[in-house]
C-alpha cells in the first residue's frame, strides 16, 4: 500500500520527533495547524491531541502567544471535515477574538478573502458575535477540542 501525504518533510520530521520523544519543538515555517492536519491524515489520535494542546496553549492562553494568520484558518477549513475539532476551535477562536490585533496577524484583505472563501465560518461568527456582543464565551475547555477517537 502506498500513502501520499501533502505534509512537508519538516512536518513529517516533527511527527517522527514526537514519536521518539513524546513532544516536539515547533520549527520555523510549521504551525500546530499543519501538524494537527498531518495527525488527522495519519489517524494518529495522540499526536493530533498533542498538536491541539500546543495550539490552544499558543493561541488561547493569556501568556505570550503567537498570532493566528489567514493561511492557518484557510488550511483548517480547506483540509478538515465540518465535524473536525480543529475547525471547531478555529471557528470558536475567530468568534471570540477577531479582529484583536494582539491575536491575529496579516492584512485585513487576506482575512476577508479567507472569510469569503469559507463564508460559512464568517456567517457563523457574525451570528454568534451578535448573540454574545460583549463576552468571550465561544472558546470551550481544552477537552472539548480533543479527538476521542472512534
């Protein structure tokens, strides 16, 4: 059987590091979104959940965080199913924090392009934001974004 992956060699190298060490350091040019998608394609449940934990820590914590970019959202919606926990997290994060410049990077035009491409995400975000105008209730607990398997 032959498996073809869209992951970069660096992403796959990170996966191998995780297999050997149970953790990884994120190299330049790779995101936890990329790694979650790789874990999903490999059906590596623990790796997916590890990548999600790192993603949550990196973006949703109150400490030092990395900025979410339009290509992260685009890739999450392009390469996952509507039921995916990654897609759910990205939608909830968008509802909770967009357009906070302390959490999002990139040109507004790039974000608008991604919102238009995946209109369902933007529509859901606006609807939820209208329901929760002054509160940040959309993000769930960490467990809600972990894959439990089949």
